[in-house]
C-alpha cells in the first residue's frame, strides 16, 4: 500500500470513526497506520539524537559521565550514612548503583521526553495526519539509543570492581525489555495528561526523584527498610529494576515473584497508557 492510500485510510476526513464510550478509534486501521508510519517515528528519533549531539563523542561521554558521577556521589553518601559498616562488598555496591542508575535514568528519560512529546510537537500535529502515538514511542526509541553506550561502561565497571561474569547476566535484557514497555506506557499517560495540565512538566521531576529513592537503585531489593516493606513492593520499579540488578550485578536468577511482577506492571502500564492516549488524541490539536 502506498503512502497516499495510507493517508486516506487514516485521515479522519475520509475515515469515519465510531468510538464507544471512551472514544477509542477503530483499532485495526489505527495500528495498521501506526506500523506503516514506523519509519517516520524512527526518523524523528534520529533527528532528536542529532539535535542533542548524542551521536558525537562528547555527547556520548556526557550521557555516561552524568549517571556515573551521580553513582559516585550516592555511593559516598550511602557509605557515610551507613558509617562504613555495610555488610555488602564495596565493589558490589558501587556496581549495583551504576547498573541501577543507568537503568533508572533510561526509564526516566524515556518517560519524561515521552511526556513532553505531544506538547512539543504541536506544530507537527496541526499540519499532519498520523497516529499521535508515534510521538511518545519515538521518544522511547531516542532514550534507548542514548542508553546503549552505558551498557559498555557498566561492563567495564563490573570487571574493575572485581565482579565475575556469570551466565544469568544474559537474561538481564528480558527485564530491560519489560522496563522499556513500562516506560512507553507511562510516557503515553503523562503525554496525554500534559496536554490538559501543563503544570505536569514542573511536577514530573520531583515525582521522578521520589521514585528514585523508593526504588532498589541505591539499595538492593532485599534491603528495603522494614517499615516500608508493606507498600514498597507495590512500586512497579521494585521488580523491574530489582530483577535487572539481580541478574546484571549478582548474576542471580530473581525469584518468580520478580518476573511475574515486572511482566504484569509492564503489560498493565502499556495497555492502560495506550488506550488512554488513543481515547484522547483526537482532542490534542484543539487543546494545543
């Protein structure tokens, strides 16, 4: 099918939508157009990467240096608070913080840039007809390619800290995929909310910072404070990042609850986020 026929099929001036209560478009032609416009989303992502100088040497150095310096600062703070008496090996703790922070900043970057994608692409929305979901998905793709160099740096840190390479580490990408799906769902939720509530941009950084402290990034999953264990396990990032660091840092297979929790949170976030986004996207141009 050529581009003209795709435009005609998706264009609301020729395609009649018959939404039910929540205002969803006809899903089959929507996802068909979404798939056929995937190269459009990829090109937007490449443009954003070039615009941020991420594909340059110094751009990639800063992407790695920023979370690495934060890991060092947090390591020193945690060590001071613990009085230097932590029972966990210092090298393992630092490797855990690096691996956790790299993953968390990937997630937060995908979510926050996805949240700003619709409002930031206002002129594009007013002049082109395409599935709006391409915008937050393109932002997730951008965040993923910005994250890739940190994996090489983590491997070097892992070896320098005296940590062994174990075969369960090969399963860590499974949790990375689930984290990506979860980030895409959350990005779509906040992208739709920001159209209606522009103060979301000011609120989101504080929300992300609190989420960092409540997630197993600065501490191992089993080290959750006793008084918080009752509800901290309901944090979606508890199984997602906890399973990621168990595999990547320790080379241990996480408990089945971690796998199930991570999969359920990723699926629920993506389904709810995409349905909520699609049900509202035809109002975006009017609201912008």
